[in-house]
């Protein structure tokens, strides 16, 4: 491997964009896309990139177990770890009372003109990734083919600040999770 190819590998680690890595490594802009495709098919370059990824993962202490734990926290999160319904009012629990998995599952919290918006990471996406990882996405022979169902998992809860104190707001925990009326 020559110095320019090594530099390509190092630059590729920045954003995993082959064309941009080739340009940053000093290849011509005109040929960068071609060079990137060519470089990424070479076994010695693939091995070097794999080595750099392993080094980076070790440095950041990223393990497949840690990634699976984060996905599991999102997949099995519960909105009632974050809020409760008391007397027909939605009450957001103090963040000090949130479980560690609830903290992982929350993607965004922001104040809007209508109240507080809490966005959770997608449970469905996390479940799909876990199912693929553990081979659980194989068809179940006990379920007839052609069976259709709809899974509704809301991932955003919008709560109006003024409405939080209003007796008009109601929510109930049903089979499919919380439903705000």
C-alpha cells in the first residue's frame, strides 16, 4: 500500500465517503469517484479500513453488546417511564425519576408554542434491528400467509402546557399504549 492509499483509508474514516476521501487524500477531483470505487475493492485497503474501524471502536469502547443494549432500551421503552396520567391530566415526571432506558429512548424534547413535545426514538426500527440481529425475523410457520395486521406505535407525544392543568385533557393506557383524547 502506498502513502496515498494509506491517506485514503484515513480520510475514509472521517465520513465513509469514498469520493470525498479520495479528494482529501490528494487524488484528482475528476477521477476521485473512480479511484474511490477501485480502492474500496482492493483487499489490502479493505483490510486497512477494517483495522482502523476496529481501532476506533476499541478506543471508543464500542461493543456489539453495548449497541444491542441501547437498541433494546429503545425497543422496550415505555412512555409511562416519562409521564403519568392523574385525574385525566398528563403529567411529565421529573427527569430525575426517568429510568436509564427511558433516557435512551427519548430522541428530542422541546418547548413549542403548543406545549412540550417529546419525541421517542422509533420502537419499530429498534425492534426490527434486534430481530434481524438475532434471526427473529424469519416467517413463523404457525401464522398463515396472507395474514395482515397493523401495528400502531406512536412515537411523538405533544402536550400543551396550558392543557396539562386542564381537566379536559384525558389519556388512557390501552392495549396499544397511551392514547390522548
